[in-house]
C-alpha cells in the first residue's frame, strides 16, 4: 500500500457503488485514491483494524492512513472536496448535521440494490486501472 494515498472501501457487488468508484476515478486528477472492496481480504483487514462494524456501515468508507477514517455522507463529502473546483461548493452540505445527512445516506444505501442492482461478484478493473485497486 502507498502510504500517501487515501483508500476508498466500497461494496464491490453494488452497481451504484461501482459507478461511484468510476466517477471518483475520472475526477481523481491528483491520483489521491486507491480502492478496495469491503468483501476483499484487504478491505476486511482494514475494517477490523479500525473496529468498523459493517452491520452499521456497509457502503463507503474513506481511510486517510495515519490520519482518520470517514464513513457515510462525511466520506462522500471528503471525496468530493478533493476534486477541487466547483465540487468545493458541496462543502455547504457540511453545515447540515452529520446525523441528518446520514439519514438520507442510509436511506439510499438501504435501497441501492433494489434501485441499481447487484453483481454476482466484485468488479474486475481494466488493466489500465488495476494499479488503483489494492485487492485485485
């Protein structure tokens, strides 16, 4: 693992999550992010090291090694903030208390398979993107 890279843990079988990862990759101009699935060995290890209960958080987690980790809406806003430019405007959502933001986030997360579908297995990155994925 590259120590300066932020790690995004995501649900590898969720179509919405996979599209979100593609969205991040397109906008990651500074090459800040690496990715691992929650279902993979590394993802499970990182969750265990941080005592993160996947019964409570099962969709997206942002880890800044040596700094902190973020979950749910806070993770999404931190990722968006790193894109710079107009994406910084999304920081206004930080004015909404985290608990309220997470109610909306949890509602989407609970319905993501029904609305967007689910894969039988985790996505396989293209050869060009393989270096960005830590578990496969």
